[in-house]
């Protein structure tokens, strides 16, 4: 019985270690300039996930901790950008761009995912705006007719009417005629 | 100031450019016919006589254009040229107008393109006129890595240069009609916002002062539709590229000057490094459909020449500003890359045949179309000419030995053939001599007089080796185009990556075999006369070696260190090119397959990509994702990023829901549910990002 329990606790420890490593890597992608802050955040989310895991042990630790962290991230971004009416994907995209452009993870790493966010930081995030292209001023650009002149008429009378099968038959016919003629000339000369 | 209208002052010039090539070609043809006098004429001789005017005419046209350019250089420039008109007196006070700088890209090195944009931005800023210019990076890339990299480079540039609202990125979902379609797409969407558009290639660089001057020239001359600069080839490292840029610097200007004299306001447009008046371009220059039966072949591949012809047809002038400096491009790094480009250009130029006889096209544009057509058609004609000439010589030798009487033997030698030979050599080499003469006053910029002459000599030797190789490939291209084989639009390799010897043997080895067979056959049938064919046959025999050696960076660099193939831009590197000096070096550290997954794992790269896709597409309602997309997502998660092909990657990246779903899943799933590659890429994306 002890062996089974040891095995289970070993598996659990490995699973939580993997969850912690994943969370740490995930937070690293936000390029916070303060490593201890990243570690603190990771531990905070891990503790919260452990608490929830005790309530529902069937859920896999990596899955649990990452879902919880991503959910928190979206909520935090929505709250600070005041964009709760948009979809998660839209909140995430405008929020992370705002983070990147405001350089908040580098200048104020301790405020990352912190609530409430100081007004000046919230303002700097809201001020960022990404313009990929100016407003359209639609123009109509269509080809004008061009008279291709005599070559088009010539092509229509000849090349455009050809088909490979007819050319092949004609070629075979004339080669045959040539050989018959050649054989006939050779025999009489 | 001369007030006589331009048209009436060009009569003599038109007469000269019509009569001089015709009379020189006629003189050569008469000499050829006279060289046959008193000799037995065989059937191949009729082929030689038939093809001679076409080939000789092409040599003559080159000679006449370069000689005219030399004459123009001697007198200090063309007084009728647009850049020598009175507006130059008060140029500095001339106002500017809204101008878009449009850079179409297709699977290019985004970092190199970004560096170019940054340099041009800074150069424009120095002029103090940047408020009149906006940049548009218009992408048709169908490679997921290139797309994601372009987005990141764009954002970093906007941030570094504080260019938000001035530098824009546009990605087309469907790359209809390739580059011309990309430009047309820009014109349709934003053309009305600007009076002018400066079109650049991915490797093009223009200095700010040149761009400002082009806009002022357009403002001062409202009758001008297109103003084309003559870009100098720069930044070459391999011997091949250095050779191209050296010959361009040495002979290119005289040729362009001569062309400009001949064409005047019906000048050429080369598709990049040019300024275009947008309103007439939008109104008149959308490419017409070609009148061919096959629907897939109705699109004009090589758009620039046709656009110039259409602009002129709409009564707007097109000029080449051959004297302007500050316009640069990069050439192909090796022979194989040049041939890949030539395959495309050949198909495009042959399509121009339809416009040669189209109504309303100006004579200058017809001349341009003719030169473009003949630049490729000459190869098969030359090839047939050589074979026919050799068979003719063989027949004549046999006749002389077996059938000729004593009275025929003396007639074989005649002076007309010698005169024709000397005339051909002069016509071929005189443009080179004139190019060197016109450069001698600036010899210091080319590394000094002796280096200049030695480089020109080596360049001539290398050109003689390369010409027969090109003849065979171009002949093949022409035949393949005429047979209707499909041409793919491929991105151009611009990095100075050398070719492997194995590749050269595989790709050019057949020419060696052909050359060896040719030597044996020619020697056995022509005797010592086979030496006349040796310049061609040696070129074929050495083809793999020539291709290999010329592609090597270290050979080019070593020659450069000895002062050979030096160009003025290397003697004094323009500020716009400074940061690009090492752009050609391949980045060994980058792992291309790990770029696009960053859009699925890195929050900043992902959010940038989502912003782009969100702006373009309405978000789909939940539960409406196609089953095929769901299958793709699952395959990607379980089988890793290498499991998808190029099209599947692009399809996924265009779908915002799928991209966001993948971000969530790739971070949330346990190790056992993910392909091992993802774990590695996760760690990588935590360490370095495309946006760092």
C-alpha cells in the first residue's frame, strides 16, 4: 500500500514540477525585466492551482495552472483596458500589444498582473494604438481596352484555331507524303 | 531658354536613331553577301544570310546607343532632358506633395528590407521633408515564417523610428497577379490619398534627397507620368555580383544615356526605383488582358514596360533620369540565381510581343519592347546561326577539297569577310572602350587607372565565358515559353550564398558534355577552322567551373582587397547603404522553422498577428470553425510544427480563432499531450522573441 502511495506522490510531484516549469516558461515569454517577480508570480499561481486541485484532484496540474493563469491574464487586461465587451482573443491581442508598446513589463515588472494598476500605467496602456494602414480611399482601377492591331487578327486566323491533334495529323500526313515521294524518286532515278 | 516644342526638336534625333542602325546593319549585310561572291553557296548559307541582319542589328543597336551616350557625355548632358529644364533653377523652393513609398515584398529577408526602410526613413528625415512621405510595406508572402517576421519587423520599425501612422503594413490574402497586382491593390485602396508613388523593390534603396528631387521634378513637370532613376548595383560580395555591379557602373550609364536620347519622353520603366503620378497611373495603366486562348496565360508577367507604354499612350511622358545618384539595388548573387530570374523575365518579355504592333503605342516604347524581345530571342537565333554557319563551313571545306577546280581555290580568300570580322569586333568592343574612356576621369573612384583597366579586362573575359552559357539557357527558356510551360513566381535570392560544386556539375555539366562533343565534331569536320568556335566551346566546357567560382564570396572579396572590380559606392559608401554592408551575409544562427510558431506561443508576436488578422476579418461566431481547420489544429498539436505544409500553415494563420485556440492549448496541455518539438519551442520563445 505504501509503495502505491509513494508512486502516486512521485507522479504528482513530477506533474507539479512540470506545471511549474511550464508556468515559468510561459511567464518568461512576457519578458519581465525582474526574474524574482516572475518566480513570485509563478508561485502565486501555483498555490492557487494547488488549492483548486485539492477540490478537484482529477484535473491535470499543468492544465489547471495554465488555464487559471491565462484566464487571470485576460481578466486583468480587460479590466485595465476597459474592454470587457470584446472577445477573449480581441482583449488578448489589444492588451498584449498595449503591454509591449507601453514597455510596462520592462519598466514596471512588479505591476504585471497586479491589481489595481496605477493610473499612469493604465493610461499608458490605453493610449497605445496600432495602425496597420490608414483609412481606405477606394479608387477604381480597371484595364482599358487596347487594340492589339494586325497581329491579333493574324493570330485569330491561325494560331488560336490550331489544336495539337490536327497539327500532329497534318505533320504525319506530310512526312508520309515526303517518304513516298522520296521512295518514288529513288526508284526511277 | 529654347521655346521650340520638344516634338519639333526631336526630328533630327529620330532620323539619326532610325537611319544609323539601319545603314550600319545594311553595310554589314552587304559585306556578308559580298563575302560569298564567287563561292559555292550551300543551304546553310541561306539560313546564315537570313539570321545575320537580326543578330548584327542587335549588335549595331547596342553600339549606336552607347556611342550616342558617349557623345552626350562629351557635350555635358542632353539639353532636352527633363532634369536640365529651367525648373532646376528654383528647385529648392519647389513645393512637395503627398507621396507614398511602396515596397512590395514576396518571401524576402524581412530584416534586410527593414534595414533599408530605416535607412531611407533617416535619410528622408535629414532632408526635413519627411511629413510628405508615407511608407507601405505590401506583402504577398506565402511563407509563414516570412509573414510573421515581416509583421515583427514592421512593428519594431514603427517603434524604433516612431513611425506609427507613417509606416504601414499590408498583407494580401490572395496574391492575385503577383507584383503588379500588389501595386494595383495599393492603388485601389490608398491611391487617392497620394499624388505620387515611389515604387521600390525589396532590395532597393533610395536616398532622401533623391526622393525629394523626384517629387519636385514631378511637381514642376505635370506632363510627366513616370520618372525612372537608374539604380546602381551595390553591396555585392560574390565575384558574380561584383562583376555585374562593376560592368553596370562602367557601361550602364552610357547605355542608359543613349537610350534616353533615343527614347526621350517615351522612356523605360523598370518596375522599381521610380516615381509615378498616381492619378493617370490608376486611370490608364491597369494591365490589359492578353489575347491568348488559355485563361491562365492572359496576365502580363513583366508589367513595367507595358505600364510605361500605357502611360505614354495616355499622353504622359516617361523619362529616365540617368544622371541622378542615390538610387541603388542589388544584383543576383550567382549565375543560377540570375538564370532563375531570367526565366521569369524571358516569359514576360516574350509576352510583350503583343504590344509591339498594338495601336497607340509610341515608337520609343516599341523600340524598348523590341530590345527586350531580342535580348532573349537572340540566343536561339545565335545558336541556329552558329550551327548553320558551321555546317556551311564544313560543306565549303568538302567542296574545296573534293569538287573545286583550281580557279575556285583562290576565291575562297576574300577581303570582305575580313572587313566584316573587323567591323563586328569593333561594334562589339567599342561600347566597352567608350565606357572605360568616360570613366577614366573618375578612375580614382574605381580604385585607380591600372585597377580599372585590369578589372575591365577581367570582366570582358568573364563575360565571354558567361555569354555562351546564357545562350544555351536562354534558348531553352524561349523554347519552353513558346511551348507553354508554366512559369512560377518565385522569390529572388539576394544573399551572397555560394553555389556548391556538386550543384554546378549537376546544373551545368551537360554544357561541358556538349562543349566536349562540339570540339571533337568541329575538329574532325572543320580542321583548324574549329578555332573560330573555340570561344563558344570553351565557355560551355568550363560552365560548371565558371558558375562555381563566380558564386564564391571569398573570391570576390579577395579581388576587392586587391583593388579589382571596385565601384564608386565602395570607395565612398553612401550613408543610406552603411548599415546594409553586411546584409548579404547569410544568418547561420537563425532557424527558419521556429519563426512562425512564435505566433502561436509568444504573447507579443501572437497579439500583433491577431491585431492584423482581426482588422481584416470579422470574428467568426463560436462553433462555426470548419472541421478541416479543427483537424489541422489537432494535427499541429500532436504532430508538431513540421507536420503542416506551407498552405496549411498559412490557412491556420489567417484564422484568428484557430491561432488563439492554439495559443491556449499549446500552453495548457500536459507534456504527454504535446509533440516534443513544442516543448523545445516553448523554452525558446521564453528566451528570445522576434520582437526583441
